[in-house]
C-alpha cells in the first residue's frame, strides 16, 4: 500500500469524508432521517464601498434591470434580492472603515482602544458577537442541526495582521476570529484527519512487519508485550479499513499544487476557497460560512482586469473621475462574478439526502463595509441576497428608508428559527426583523 | 505446548504453528519413553504427572526450555479452560492419553504453581524487562530527537531579558533609545516614559527578547497585563501565543496556555507599544503547573534566544506506578492510541517544518537526496544506533520510490520510525547488549532521553565498554539540565510531592497563608534540594540535617526571618536545635497536615515508608479521623493516640505515631509552636529498627540525626533513587545490587552525584540474562 499523489489521494479519500464517526471523530453529526430541511447562510464580503449608480437597480419590485456591476447575476435574477436603504447606524469610537467592518456583522459599538484610524477616536474590537457566530451556535445547540463546525471563516488574501479593519467575525465581545485565507490550511482543517488516516493506513503493515522482526530477537518472556502491541496495531488497521469502506459519493475538492498566497493569485485562490466552501456544505461540515476578500481598506491590485492601482486608493477618487469610477465598477463586477460562481456551484449541486439543489437551501449575502468609498458613508450599505434558503421572497429590488442593519440580521436569525428580540445594539432593533422580506 | 496454544488463541501467527509442531514431536517421544498411558494411577499427583511428562519441554517451573517450548507457561486463562486444553490437546500426538482426572490434576498443578498471574508474580525471577518508554521518556526523547536538527543553545549564568526601548511605536532601529537587560518585566511607567532623558512622554515601544526556563512539565498559563498594546511569543517566534496589540475596552489581562517540558529553555519575545493611552504599564507573568500566578522571576529568564523545543501535545495515559516508580512494562489500548496520535502529531509538525529541520529549501535541486538523508538521520537518532542497509531501505528509501510528493514520503517514513518498537521500547536487543545499548541505558537513566552525539560517538568507537568509561560519560552528563530535571523529578517523587495540587489552609487560623506563600514554599524547597544535590559534596545527610533554608520577602515575613533586600530568594539560618533540613521545611510540614491541624499520622507514614523504607499494610478499614471538635481539650497527639488505640490499629500505628509525634512542634503551615491547647508540646518519640533495637528521640532534630545515620534510611534512599532512575527491579542486576550501591554510597560520604554515577556504571554494562556482565570485548 503505497501512497499516491496528494491529488489522487484526496480523490480517493474524499470518498469517506462523511463516513460514520471513527477514532478521529471526523464525520458530520446531524441525523438525516429526522432532520428538517437544511438551511445555510454564507456572508460574502468585499471592501471599500461600491459605485452606487452602477450597483443599485433603479426600479423597485419584481421588474428590475440589473445594473452594470450586478450583470453577472443575470442567470439568477429570480433568486436575487437587492436591499437599498439599509444603514450601519452604529456610532461611537473608531473611523468609518473600522466601524464599517467590525460593526457590520455585530451591529454594536467598538470598545475604546488604542487603534487610531484616519479620523475619530481610537478604538478596539467590537463589543458583541457577529451574526454568523450567533446563528452557528444556535444551530449547534440543537441536535438536529448540529454539525462538525459551528461556522467556517474563509478569507482571500487577508493581510497578516489583526485589527478592527481585518476582522468582521466575532465569537463574542473582544473575541475577533481570523479568517483562514490559505486554502491548504483550510483543506487541512477540513480533511487533515483523513490525510492522517491515509498515511497511517499506508504504513501499518510495515509497523507489524517491524514488530514481528523485533519480536524474534527478544527473550520469550518479553515477547508477550510485543504481541500485545501487534494486536493493538491490527485493531487500528481494522478500524481504519472499516472507516474507508464506509464510503459515500461525497468528494473532497482537488486543489492545484502550490498556489502562493499573493495578490496576483486572487482569482485562483477565490475559486479554491469557494470550492472548499461548497464541499463543506455537501459534507455538512457546517451550515454557516463567511468569505472575506482582503479587508476593509483592502488594497487588491486587479492586474488580471488591467487595473494596476490599489483598490482602496482608487476608492477615494472623486465621482467626477470617470476613469476611476469605471475601474471601481469593474472591480466590483469582478467581486460579483465570484458571487455568481458560488451561486452557480450551489445551484448545480444536488442537496445531499434531500430535494433540489444546495442553492434552494442556502442564502448568500454579499455585503461591504461602506456604502461608497470616497464619502465613507455607512448609509446604503450594499446588501445583495441570493438563494432560497431562508424563505424570503426573492427576485425583487427593495428600497428602505434608512433602516438599521441590525434589523436585517434579526430577520435572518428569525428565518433560522432563532427568535431573537434584539441583535447587537438593542436601540437599533426597533421595529423588529426587517419587514417585507417574505 | 500449553503456552503456545494459549497464545495462539489470543493472537494467531504462522510461526507459532510451525514451532508447535516441533514441540509435538518431542512430547510424543517423551510419552513413548515413559511407557504408555497416563491414566489409571489414582494416587499420582499433578506434580508427579507434570514432572514425569511435561518438564522436558516446559521446564521445572514452566519457564520453558530453549529449542523446545521456549515460551513460559503463564497467562490469564481460567483453570477450567486450562483443564479443557490439556484434556483435548495434550499430549499433542495422542490427546486421549491424558484426559479426565489426570488432565485436571496436571492443569491444577500448573495453574497454581506458575500459570496464574499471581503465581507468576510470586515465583518470577527479577529480570530486566522489555519496557516501552514512559511518558516522561517519550516526551524528552521526542524533544531531543527533533531538537537535535536545530542549533544548540548553551545555558550560562546570565539571567533576565534583553530589552530595547524605542521612541515612537515602530521599533525603528534609529529610534532605539535604550538597550539594557531587564531582570523581570514588571513596569508601571505611569504617565511618563521608561527614561524621560531619552524618550519623551507619549508614544513609545519596547521589545524584550530571550528565553524562559521551565522547571516542571505541564500547562503554563502566561499573562500579559497592560492597558496598552502587547504581543507575546513563547517557543514559536512566528505565531504569537498572545496577541493583544489591539487594546480594547477594559481588557487588560491577556492570557494563554502552552504546554512545556520541565528542564528545558524556550525562546520568548515580548513587544509592547503605547499610543494615546493616558498611562503605560506592562507585567509579564505566568502560572506554572501547581503554582501561583506571579511575575516571571529573573532566575527563569535568559537573555539568549534558544531554539524552540518540540513539545508533544497528545495526552498519554499515566504510567504504571504500582511498583513505587513509573515504569513501562505494560501497554494498553489507550497507550497504543496515544502513541499513534502522537506519531501523527509529530509527523505533521516535522513535515510543516521540514525546510528548517532538513536544512533544505523547497526548491533545492537536490531536495530528494537531502530529505532521504534527513530521514536516515531521524531514524538513526530515534533508534539510538546506526541503520543497516536493509533498515535504511525499509524505514526510509522505499517511501520515496515513485512518490511525487516528497513530503508524503517524509511523513510516512517519520510515522513508521515513531511507531517502531526500536524507538518505543528500551532493551529490544535481547541478550546481546552492544555498545549502543550501553549508550541508551546511560542516557535514559540520567536524562530519560536519547543519547546525545557525544555518547553515540563514544559507542561507535567502542569506548563505553569499561565501568570507568561509563562513569566518565555519566559525570559529563550530570552537568546537563536534563540530569537536573530528572533528579528533581526523583526528589519530588521521593518526597511524594509530585502531584500536590492544593496546600490551602484554614483562613482564620492561618491568615496570610495563601496560594502565593504555598508557591513560594515549593520554590524554596526546590532551591534547597538543588543547592545541596548540585553542590560539590552533594551530601545526602545534609538534606536531612541542614540548619538553613531559602526565603524571599513574603516567606520571611510569614515565617519570621530577616527579609532579603531584593525580590529573590536568599539563604537564611534556622535554629539547629529545632530544625532539620527538608524534614521540617514548611512545605513538607504543611503537605503532611490537615486544613487546621498537624497530622502526626501522615508525617509518620512519610518517615516510615519514604525514609526508612518499612512496609506498611493498608488500614484494615477506612477510618474517619476524629474531628477536632470531638473533645476540644485534647491535643493533636492525644487525639491521634486515642483514635489508634485499638489493637488492630496498633500493629502499624505503634510504628507510625511515635515517628509522627516528633514533628509536633510544627503546626499545619509548618510554623514553630511551643504549646497547643495550652499544653506544652510533647514531641518525644521512638522507633524500633528492623533489627530490633529501640531508638528514642526528643523531637524532629533528634529524629533527623538518627535518620541521617541509619542504614535503613541509606538503603531506602538508594533503592528509591535506583528504581526511579533505572525503572527496572534492582534484583535484576544481581541479588546484592542494592547492598553494593549502599556500601559505595557510604564510602563516598553519601554523595548523591557519585551514587548516580555508580548506578549508571553498574547497570549500563549488565547483560539482559543477568548471567554475566559485558566483558571488555
């Protein structure tokens, strides 16, 4: 039993990804027979605001035209919901980028701290839990929705530093969670134990052969311990074999060889991460995930679009600078393509053990820390929802009148059956879950 | 034959059947020689039947006969099973010859005489047993196995951390204003700066670098307390253990836990930054296992950055300590799982760090050759001996053939090595003890770890074959921190303080005796032990008789001694009429005491078992100690005497109590007292020696003088040290091994270091079959 290349071995071993629990406790946990339909949430983040006139549909209601940035969503228009007029009304310490980022999913103020932004007073971390972790831990609290991970945090080229601009996910007050932006690290998190099992399987015959050789040179009285050792190794081998025979059709994704974690590989890294995300849904490793592209004030240089300038710098340029606005439009359109890629994968993957496709049971929320880059406004935060996982009436363009975004997160929580009274800052929850969604 | 058949039922295996057939022929010949059937002799005993027909193959005591049935008769089958097996299968050529009553008699004789585990234990001759690495040995061996691929660090006398202070927050070299060594990191800068002459008040930053020394093995909680920003790295200079660079809200105590091995030095870096906060402060603290949270003391900080230590995080089941010392002569399913998980953990970390371990970049043109070479060296070090060509192929080279992913090949090779009995067990060489076995015995005895390069090179040159050569190596190795760590490990077990988790006492009776005092006491005792054991004379008697101890300010104030000038510990004298070395050290007095009162019984048992090495049966029934309130007028001594008055108690307590009473001058926190319950303390006691003479004493000092001069104490100490060091029964090295060592101990003026060397000398060269020691070859 020799080991194959990583790719071949992942192909083979992905098969047992959702096998029954084994010594390593790898498999998904929910019970399929009794479970209600699976509901899933993905929050996809891109930074630095959008170009509003190329982003928001002009019309309200079911008849609307997708503006330039949103054109990649055309195949899914009936499953898309755009929400204009949702505002991040959290104030307090920290500049707009910091609050835009760290209050986006938490809906609550930052603590005072030592991080000085471009303006305003210095601040620290968010003082509350983020909505993905809130829902994740709610699902973990019920036997029928429990999964291996409460949530997964994906990143794409997130700078290696921890501050309120680079963290949007919080496990609680002062508990920022770093996204994993290395797909290989994510693969190890999801499948590392399977790789370990494969390595062990590959050498256990050798271990036994070695034990037999040694057994023959020790004294008769000492042989007993080594024989016992052999028995244990044989038992382990049988356990491993049982685990790998209990296969399903679920596969781990194949990752290309060494893709370096650098700016120019963003398109490849994005695909790898989204593939892993869909895969972890297929295997029901989790029901909640976030994907963070760079960071607030992110400086991606999208050379693959022929744009050499850094994203955040471009976003400061004036509305009248049409060349810059054109580039920003294309940058945001590229992010929208990533969303479309994810939707396409979800829509083409059958729901395991259920009906329809993954997209029927998933909602993807695409959002941003700012409404608009050059004004740094926290009004009209981009919120585009896609997929049918939460029972919202999709295929519409809605406009609200300066509604705090806390109410959107309340609505999302309620759609999961998590009937929170308030989320984040209670004062911003007046009126309860956002209306008109269902 | 029985042994084989029983074993076959348990585990199977081809070679067993082949060898069983060989035995069957001999059994048939024996039966023929004896002239016919066994049946029909009503008066014959099982023993006679056994001696007549079984002994030639199985040996007089079932120990087995080489080239016939070498396996000893022993196991866990019931008597009924044994009867059935003899009835149906013995003798193998014609099982009908021994059936019914005869089979029962033979089986019963075998069972009662040597087969059953208890019988085996009774009659077994002491021998050097095949042993797996103990948990401690495993951890140390792995740390040294991987660590040797990194550069070495040398510990000298310098202490404290290298400190740099910068004006501004960026650690810019040209803004470095102060360079110095800080003994501890425990600063309240207030609104000012570290030195207003060179750094203006306001934004500044600082960096401390060096290493931290861990004394004991376990989970260490590190804490940085600051209202500013800070980051701490421990043992891994890439990934911070604590990242509190963002100061947020009122959080000013940031903690994280990391597992460290005792007796090793870990790289550490701390960065600090003050921005617009009103004030600045930073305190670097830790809570070692079984200790209190405190600023990391200067003596634990080193200004040099040591290489990281490879610490296995997989939990192992505790070792068998039923013989009085941890040993690895048994294995279990949970041990097997732990060693498998641990191997996976290590293999993954090796692969993750392969570039630095193998000294080979990912894109090196000769990467494959270098990785193969790395794996060869890894296997050699793990196995403590050179590899044959066949072994190189088996453990390493095969895994690289046709493998595109070199890391997968490395992982498989490393896993196979770590799961090999050649790594996991000591003494697999059978009876042929060679130079490399000798090297392993020395290093596992003194370090609980692999031989270092110097020792392996001496083995390679055949320079370890004489007692003097072994002694020279042992002396060299005693200077290593690993030897110090092992000796401390032994001393803690000897004093039965290895696992003290709580020393708390009654608050109203002993105000001020808190966790910090308890932690200081432990430190004080450790300093005392190290001071004596690692002095030139290393005199065991001084451990029992010294009239000094070590105190810091807190202990000085609690126990009433001259307070030292600085924060550290200093040696101060004690009244030699009252005190006696470690015996009256407050840590032990408090350890062997109740919440409110002293415990003469615990103190007495500590002396009887731990110092005199006398055997005590467990109490015949569980007895709740009489409550203090039972009769408030009774002294502790009176209460204990009353409770243990029944004759059933007195068989043991006649020995225990009078030894424990000698410590009655010391209360539950080890402070000296002259009276209790308004009665003057009676600390008189007595002891009847193993040879029958009666000794009396007036208190702890008297008792200590007796113990320090008693042959019982000397022999007990030698025996305990031997067993903790060697982890094999002393008798396996000769019936008079302990006599010999005790005589040498006395002759060396009770030098503990000399005793360690002598133990290494007499055990390293012992053949496994104990017939002969290795002669100069």
